[in-house]
């Protein structure tokens, strides 16, 4: 009988360990399976989203408040459409600006949201009217190099 008890508790320990590891993997991977669905989606059109990835942070005042859930290409307007999740408790004005920024010199890209002063609020599914695209460092460097060398 004691052998059965030992095997039972070892099995229970292994199962609880697997559950704990699975929970940590889901939370650390930022998958979002265990989170409540208390957010809404907004989108923005950008001419350049180079380096931005799905799952990237959406920040306000330097604090992560949401994430990028989808990046698509509009074949008719030749623009990128970025869809973002924003928590329900955060209301953005209709003149808010969504900008793609880089954290650090060579860091990851994220979307920075700056609120405006209008009284109207964006509703779920709305689109940012004002956006600022990603700054491409390679283009700037090549313009600088080629403009300096052609002047000689």
C-alpha cells in the first residue's frame, strides 16, 4: 500500500509541475490565452512600418498599454494597416496620433500613441486619422553618404 501512495504523490507532483511550467510558458510568451478580453481594437495606416512586428508594444507616456495584433498591406492604397489592442479603460481622443518609434538606437519598434485635445473619443474599430511612419535609418545614412560624396 505504501508503494501506491508513493507513486500517487510522485505522479501528483509531476502533473502539478507540468501545469506550472505550462502556465509560465503562456505568461512569458505573452500569448494572452489566460487574459480577460477587456480591450478594443483600433487601426492606423502607415506608409512605412519597417521593423514593426505583431506583438509589439503600444505605449503611452512610456508605459505599455496595448499591443500590435495585426499588420496587413492595403493593395489599393499601398499602405500598411496596423491593428492594435487598447484596454477598455483607456479612451483616446479623435485627434490622437499613432507613431512608430524605436526603443534605443537599434532596439525593437513599438507604436507610441499621443493624445490630442479634442473632446470626441475613438470608438472600437475606428482608425487613427494622424499617423507617423517608421524612420528608416538606412535611408537616412545612404542619403547623407551619397549627398556628401556627390558634392566633392
